[in-house]
C-alpha cells in the first residue's frame, strides 16, 4: 500500500501527493512551494524540497502546461539531425534557450512533408511557447496548424518576402548566383550544376545558378544534373561521372553542397583529372573538412550557428512581448575562394 501511495499508478513515478504527505503539508501547499516559493514560509519550502530530494520527485511538466495552457517548451523542426549544418544551427538555438530557461523539443522531419505534419501535430499538444522551422515552404496542413496554434513562429536558413513572417538566414538564391558569377569571372563557360536532396535550399541555389548563367548567355539544360537522393560523398563521386558523361566539355562544376564537392574531387583524383586545371569544382556550406582537402574546396561559408542563435533570440523576443526591430534578419554569406576553383 505504501508503494502505491507514493507512485502514480499509470507511470510508476513519484507523485506530488506523495511529496506533500512526506513533507507533512497539503498537496496545494507542496505545489505552491515548488512553483511559487515566495508564497510559503522558508520552513515549509525546505521541508518540501527535502521530500522532493528523498523521493526523487520529477515535476510533470506536461500536466503543468495543460493546467496553465502554457509551457516553457520551444519546438524546433529540422530536416536532419545527422547533417553538420543543422547541428550547428541547433547549437546556436540551445545557447539562447538555456539562458532563458526554456526547453527544446526537437523533431527530425527527414525532408518529408508528411513527417513534418505528424511531428507538428504531436508537438503542438505540449502547448509550446514558440516554434522554429527550417525553410519557408511548408505543406498546406503545416501552415494551417501554425496559424491555428497562435504562437510565434520563426523560419530559419532563408529570408521571407512576407513582412508579416519572422525569418533569419540569407538568400540561398543570391548565394547560388554569387558562386556561379565567380566561376564565370574566372573564365569558365561550361559550368555544370550538381544538386541532390532537392529541398527548397538546393532548388533556390539552382535558381541562382540559372540566373547567373542566363545573364552571361551560357545557359544550357545539359549542364544541370539534379537527383532526389540524399547527399553524400559517395553520391558526389557518382554524379561527377554522370555529369561528365552528360556534358563531357564541362570545365567547372558547382555542387549544391560540400559533401558532393568532396566526392567529386575524389572521383577526379581516381580518374586522373586535375582539379582545378582541367575541371574546377566548388561546393556550398564550408564544412570543416573543406579547408583541409587537397585541393582545398572553394565554397560558400554560411552562418549556421548565428542563424540558430539569432532565430532563437527573435523568437524569445516575440514570446516575451518585445517587438522585433526587423522581421527578416539577413546574416549574409561569404564566398571562400580556395584551390579547387
């Protein structure tokens, strides 16, 4: 009987009622001592805290949120948890969240609209204080859920043209255009574009590539190779071969990310193709290994940590009622000219 009284029947966890009984106070007083300690005497507070420690009580935050219709939860949805890019974004978010005593609820959408819809539906049951989403384009169902939630939302990694939407990032389109212009200015005319995953960031970079090629009168559909497969070094090696079969006169290749660029360079080395003398190769994101490759990789450096930090800061300000100075925070990007192009 004693064990049953000290534990929740459903979960086996120590209950607030058990803490109250152990401390010799009412359940309401125990709750007040934990949530509003300034409203109880020091003697009562100490007794309750001692009972918590002795029984190993863990507050049920979900129940507390349900009772108050509020929580201290921030929902973060990203397309990958293994991708170095989003690891850095989450690190930036974590710094702000920890300082504000919020909790993160992180979901991996795996680049799937259906998974994003499912996770958002589940996570909204926690009554989050705010939501951080990767990208600007979402399904109609996700947009409906966000609108109905009534909580602040900040988009990350790109910039919205809608002044009513909060976003932090940089122009993926302009970054793609800038890299292509760099290659054109270097004298390249047959510039290929290799894209994978085909998420909105890849598509925006590809659109920037097309803009620059069209402006220079160099556009040619044969120079594009886009596949839905997940990016990897192995895929980069494979796509390099396919691109050269498709456009053998290619003199430069813009890979939509550094993983593909690394694989393409390795494949060139296997085939005896000199980089950049015979074929220039560049990437995107400036992963740590890119500066140490032989040859080192020309790429676009993106402010991943700052995207997370600034997005979380913007969200925190919205949650706490501070009007943002700007709704769209453009952090820019940096072209990193190196040996490969």
